[in-house]
C-alpha cells in the first residue's frame, strides 16, 4: 500500500509531468545550475593573472571575447537542459514504479 507521501507525489507528477518535460521549461528552470557551471570559467580566466602568469599571457594573446561569451552561453544551456532532463527522468521512473506497485496491489485485491 502506498503511503501518503507517495500518493502526493503521484498526484503532483500526474499534474505536472508534461510541463516539466518541455525543453523550454527545462531551460528556464535549469539556468541557475547552468550558470553555476559556466561562471567559474570566467572567474578562472580573469583571475589567472594573479596565480599563473603564463596562462594570463596565453589568454591575452588568443582570447576573443565573443568566443568567451558564446562558450559560457553554450555551457549554460547544455548543463541547464541536461540537469533538468535528468531530474525529469528520475521523477518519471519513480512515478512508473509507484504506478506499477499501485496496479499490482489493486490486482491482488481484485483477485
């Protein structure tokens, strides 16, 4: 028999699974996690002059600001969608397991 928390999760997931599975929602909801991965790239580049002189020389010689912005954008988008897609998959798996357990219990009661 499902406990109250599992029943609440099933109700929530039945109501929100389509919205959470949409890539636009995943992008918007995952941006903070994406930025958490992308912003250290900028921090390392701009602080390299304090801790590694040769890296600073290489960055100043070859770094194009447009490439840096595009790289940060791509990292942010990829991580945000990947992170939220993984969360969606985990919740969907949990929902299907609970649904199968609920169906099996209903079948046992009917027999």
